């Protein structure tokens, strides 16, 4: 059974939440922490292997947009690590032995000066068959729950350019200190924090091949747009079926879902992918607009969660516009 048939089957049977053992998720009145939520997701979507399919299914069973983003972000990182390189060829070495595919992971790039390569001052210094990591990161998504950190750090300059590598760091490793920030005004269930790294010893096998910025940071932005929206529309599909929205709205949601699932198979830095993503986001915004009158008829707590957290759709709009403009300039 494919993922879409599965979603229709679950909706027809009235199954709108993960249920494993004594744990449940999918009801907006439930107050699961993200550790509990991730545990449910590991089992609940385990029958599918493609990260984007698991993202959609997790979205369907999400209680609110906060859980949607938490799952979408984790599947973004799975896709980044286990997906294709910029050349479209499979990465030469599997990363599964380095990063457990079920571990909770956070990406660590941003520093006080921003997230451009020149702003990264954290350093990796080679010592024998190990590296020593020093520095700080000022904004880490999922900082509270993270088991592994993907840390971008400089190995020095070459031809006047800062050279970056990505290191896999255990969040509880000696020399790692994580500080949790106050909850944000939207998606409050998603933790954020900062981190300092003080002479953290990194085995050279945990420093990933390739350039951290070109091979990981840049594609991450596009992959995150795809996976978070795929997860979000899995959730909106559930809402449309659970609360009997007009069939035309469900059809439009399915169309958007199919576009995002297809986008997940494209090279995340190709201009054509960015143009297709721009079109997908226009479609997504139009569908959400048509749903507005029906949200007003739903339970108040569900409405409140949506009104607070739908700002997720507007994150990094400026960067998206710039990437789309660049894609069109490239293709003429």
C-alpha cells in the first residue's frame, strides 16, 4: 500500500492519532513532550523507508503544527545525511554508522555574526587522528532534545575563503555545554538554544566528507522547505478528513502533497527545483486560504494552535524569494 492510500484508509477508519502501547498522540489536548512524540514516530511510520513519506505520515498523526515542525525538521536532516549529493550521485560513504538514523539531531551553524561561511568562527584543529572543536553556536533548533549535533566549523582559510567542515558531536560529550532559550511565541513546544564547545575531541571519522557550507548548509535550506511543508500538509489532510471539509479542499491538499513528495527526489540546489518549489509554495498558500472559513468551525483549542503556529509558513521568506530570483536568473 502506498502512503496516500494508507492515509485515506486511516481517515476512513477514524484513526487520527498514533497509538502504541500506553502512549497516544494526535489529539490537540494531549501534552506530549517531544521525547514522547519522537518515540511514537519511530514506531508509527516505520513501515515506510523514504524520509519524505515518513514525514507526511508523521504530519498526519500530529496533534498540532508544533509536532509537525519537530518531525519535519528531523526528516529534513535524515534526507540531508542519507540523500543525494549535489552531483545527483549517492554519497560515497553511508553515514548511518556515524549518525543513528533514529537519533534526534540538531544542525548547528549560526553564530553571533550569522550563518555565512565568513561568520563561522568555531574551529576544528587537527591533532593526530582527531580534531579539537572550539567555539559557540547561538541558535540551535531542538537543542533540548538533541542527542547528536551537526556542527559546522572552520579548518582554516584557503585562497582567502573560510573552509568549513561538518562534525558529528555527541550532545553529552565532555566539553559540550547547551543552554536552553525561552520558548518562542509560536511553535513553543520546539526548543531552541545555544551551545559552547570547549576542546571537544572529535574522531576524524566523525568529520564528514565534503564542504560543510556547499554540501550541507545550502541544500539544508531547500530540503527543510520541502519536508516541513510535506509534513504540514499531511497534518492538513488529517484535519480536512477528520472535520469533513469539502472534498475539493482535500483534493487540493492531496495535489500539494504529491508535488512536495516529488520535489523531495530532486537535487535541492538545482534551479529547476527552486522554481518548482516556488510554484508549490504558491499552491500551498492558496489551499490554506481556502481552508480559513472551515477552521472557524473547529474546536477552539485546535483553532488557537493553528492561529498561533501557522506563522511557520512564513519563515525565511526573504531567503526563499532570493533563491527563486537566482534560479530564474540562472535559467533565463
